[in-house]
C-alpha cells in the first residue's frame, strides 16, 4: 500500500500497536526462513515500554493516522558495538546513533527507507545490526546506503552482522580527521589500559555530542578531545598541563585553527582533569571535562582496577580492592570530588544512578571481585 507517512516519538498509548507490529515482523522473519531472531518473547512489552519512557522509540503513521511501523533510535554509545570482529567500523570516532527493533505492518511499502531517512536527519552516523538469517533486512540496509562492517556479539554472546552509514564530512574537516586518526590517536596505545584509544574514542564521541547540542565548533571540540590525555606520556600527575603544552607545540593545528582558537584548546585540555578545583574557563573545557567523565558504572570499576594493576603491581588482591573502593568513594559517591558541568546531560542521570549503587557495599565488593578475576588481578 502506497501512502504518505509521518514519524513521531512513541507514547504509552502506542504500545499495543507496537507489540502487534512486532508480531507481524516475526511472521515475516519465519516465512523467510529466519527462525532464530526475535525469539523467547523478544521484544518484551516491558522493554518496549521502558524505551518509550526514555524517548528512544518512534512510530510511523500513515496518512489516515494508523500506526504502520516502529523503530528505536538510541543516541548513545552501545556497549555491544565496542568490539567488532572480522572487519571494522567505517568510522569509530564520531558520535553515532543505533537503530533497533524496526518492524512494519504488511502491505505498507517503502517504510524502512522512511525510518532510516528520519534517523539520518537526527544523526548522520548510524549503526545497526541484524541476524545472519535476516536476508530481507540485509538487502534493505545495503539499498539504504549502509555498509557491512563485521560481526558484533550481543550481551548474551549471540553473533550479529553489523552495518554503518556515516557522513563524517558533515561534522569534521576530513583532513583534520585523518591527521588525528593517523598521528594523534595512535599515541594512546602507549598509555595504561584505561587510557588507550578506546577511551579517547569515547571522549571524542561524547564531546561531539555535547558540541552539537550546544552549537559549539565541532572541529575545535574534536581536537580538544583528541589531545586531552597526550600528556600521560610524561606521567599522570601533571598530564593535563603537559597535554596543553602538546596543543601549543603542534604546528599542524595552525592548518585548521587560529592562534586564539589554539589557546582556547590548550586551556580546555588543561582544565579537563576531574580533580581540578576550578570550573573550566571555556565551553570547550566544560565539554571535554564532561565527556571525560562518561558515567558507566561497570566501565568505571574496570578502569579503576586496570589503573591499579598498571601503577601498583605489588599490591595484593585485598589491597587492590581497598584502593578501588576508596577511589570510587572519593570520586563518584555522593559528596565526591567529581563535578559535572551540564545539569541536563545524560551523564548527570547516570551519575545519580551509580551513586545509588555505590551505597550498597556488598554489591560494590561483589562487582569488584568479579572484575579482578576477569582482569587477572590476584
């Protein structure tokens, strides 16, 4: 059926329609021989309701108001995409959006393209994954301009084919992007496990997300994030000061930035440190400081232990655990020294949730002990 479509965020009243559409999606998969995707009651009603509450779910309406399709668009880092096998992401630096749970009613045509176009208008860097047996979706993705990138694993270990569509030129100067990828980011490989390229990528993505939200210069925010920890090459204690010196000393930056902008960058890099007692002097300092504090409880605990493993190799297991607990309490617990600079950011909500978990001493001890086993700390 050909029709005109409109797209809006889903509301609670759409839930019944969405669950019905997911059933249609399952029927199409089974008819095409895809017997293993969306099994075990997935997507569960509770999951879909939660996504509606978070503002991540969308519905597609026909011109008569009928809900004909649905999809989720999540504008944050997806943990299952951090490692990719047998390939690589088209871009692994810029902030991206992830599309999940796309389905439509039968007899409505061209709906998937409408969904992808809408998501692209929100974030011109999209990732999506699908089951190897979902031949229909694979064809749709390639037709929509997505590129096959490799294999990712879901949280339960299941494999999925991963795709990406990105337009980096909309955000970052191509020559600056190339310079940072080839000359700056590789320097992070020499740092401790908690501050290697994966960390730099995370800070860049979060910085660009904030820069776009607050109408800042994305090239400048990108460069600040890329340089923010280079001073670790000279030790941790004054790495923020040394990182600012690296900014001022890099003559290549004059190709993209004025002297005044380079000073703004140096100030921002110097102000990024979490233990700094003063508020960052500029918007770019606040952006990189916030991005460097990405609140992911599991990742924070892991990085805390990795830092201890690298810098205190003579500590025993119990001493490592004690050091980690003290660090978490001093920095992240209520009253800790960590400060965030955007009250309406997703980081602020994640920090509040993490602080609640840190109040449970047994949970903290259990999580840390599990991680020490995974990280080879004994």
